[in-house]
C-alpha cells in the first residue's frame, strides 16, 4: 500500500524481495507491505514499513521491492513457472486484494496465452481481476506463478489479463538495467528527446 492506494504482490525468495506492478508504486516512496502469516486461530497480520524499491520497468508494468525490516520472520515465497507449459483452457487462480478485500482468491481458466495489447503479450483469463488485484500472482494448479495480474474490466466479467511469467524472469535477469535510483532522473525509463530536423525543407526525391 501507499498513499495513492493498494495493490498486491508476492515474495520470490526468503530475503524479502517481492514482485508487484509498476503502477502500484508509481511516483511513490512511502510504501508499506502487509503480510498475513498463518497462525493457530487464523492469520496474524504484520505490516512492514521498511520497503525499498529495487528496480522498475514501466514498459511491462513490473516493480521489484525489498522488505528490509523482516527481522526473524521467515517468508513463504512463490515459485516461477514456465509459460511454455501453459495451454488455453488450463485452470488457474489469482490471489490478491481486490477493492481492499484482503486474501481474496478467484479462479478460472486461461483463455489465451498470447493476447496482443499495445505492443505486449498478455495471458488472458476469465478469473475475476479487479482494482487491488494489480501485482498479485496468477497461479497454475501446481502452485507456480505463471503471470502477474495487472488489468481487469470491473464492469465486464471474464476479461482479466496478466503479465506472462517470462517477462518477470527477463526483468529479474536484467534488474541492473532497471535499477531504481531516486536521485537519477533517467532511472529505468526516461530518455532525452532527440534533436529535430535541422533542415525543415521538404526532402528531395530522386
């Protein structure tokens, strides 16, 4: 969560690194992570405020965060699957925080593994995805993350989209290229506009 709103995410290792959507933390530096740890009588809610942005890739809407104040808490992390093993019709489920309703699970099937949208490829699913699900995991029935949920149409049921896990792996493998530095105005994505044409006249055609 941040002053701008709430989203979802998932740990990828025991060191407290987690994946979420870029748009969940966009232009925010005050970020908190809420974790529900299983207890005897339900779940213990823990809020961590020592959260650092490690890397961002706004092109594919991904962000890598690290919770630095875990202390002696051992986190459960998710395993990343392989998109080549996913087929249309396969059952999947999403876990997230839609509309602030914590620990919500929705299920469905993969409608297609390669839905093109604005130059990127997405997994399309009919599992319900709403605001607050953003950045949460989309699992296969083996419990592997196959996508990161980032788009849904709240008034059109059955249209949910997730960033394929291969994009996540590429982002992690190349995290140095997307490393976040609050003092660097070119962090990750901002480029200088190239010079315009010096000769404003019509080009000659031979």
